[in-house]
């Protein structure tokens, strides 16, 4: 007969109750851990689902805004093309219809921006946005075919116009004087050279007008009005008169 057999039944009962309680505690702990793991997984899944839904809504908004801006760019391009076709000139009128955009397969693969306005308004990776290119094309069309739309000359340039006219007229007068002098000394074609020199003398007062017009057009994107032409001619006439008097005095 073993020691276990000699123990009273109450002792066996206490041992079984203790073992059962320990099993219940382990079961409850494992159930709590499983419940906590389930709650954590459910919370993470809910967060991932919410982020996915937000990304989908943002993508839908991005696609809608991008489609609207693409339509705006297409309409602006069509308007500029039609304006260019209506401009004067045979070559311009023979442009035809608006060319089709490049196929998607031919475009470089670039990362999408967070917002469509970032991609269309600001250049990235060496690329220029469509709006910048269209604005530049519109400016060139206005400068080439609508010169009357240019802004007038700035006021600070007006005192410089007589100086420009005088300088260009003096240069043309010196060239004319050289031609006349050389024509008197030339053995062959002297009359022709002298005639070119006197023609240069005649054109010298107005030689600064085209130079001033080009400077205003290229540098300031402005137009040379009647007042600017008059000031330039005034400076040229004064310089040409002084050159003529000095040239006549030397002779």
C-alpha cells in the first residue's frame, strides 16, 4: 500500500481543486491574451482600412482635379491655336487643326505629385509645367501679332531716347563722312561711294528710331510710340546738324 493510498480522501480532493484552479487561471490568462491580441489586430485593421479609404478618396479627388485641369489646358491650347490661325500671314493660316497630344506610352514615367496643382503649376525634375508653356506661348503671340497690346515706354527711358538717337545718328554720320571722303579719293566708283555717303547723311537723323524700337521691344516688352519716335528723331537731328556743321567747317 503506497503513501498516496494512505492519504485521506480530503487531501486528494484539495489537490484536485488546486490543480483545477491552476488550469482555470491559465485558461483565463490565455483567453485574456487572445482577447487583447484580437482587439489589437482589430484596431490595426480598422486603422489600415481608414487610411486606405482616405487614400482612395484623396486619389478620387486628385483624379477629378487633374482631369479638370487637363480640360482647362486643352481649352487654353485650342484657344491659342485658333488665335494663331486667325493671325495675319499665309504660313500662319496654313497651320491646320490642333495637333494631338503625345501618346501616354511615349511620356516619361514620373512619380505623381501629392496634388495635381503641384504637377501643373510648378516645374519638377527639369520639366516645365503646361501652364507656364501656354503662358509663354500667349505672350509670344501677343508680342508678334498684337503689338498694340504692349505697354507704353517707362518714364525713366524718355530722357534717354534723345541720347540714343544722337549716338546712332553720330555713328551713321561718321560712316557717311568716311564714305564721302573715300569717294573723293577713290579712282574707281568714286561717284557711287560719294552718293552712298550723302544718302547716309540724309538717313542719319532717323537711324536711331529702329534701334530704339528694337531695344524697347526686346528688353522692355514695350512699344515705341509717337512721342518716343519724336524724342529719338530730335536727338538724331541735333547730332546730325552738329556733324554737318563740323564736316562743312573742315572743308
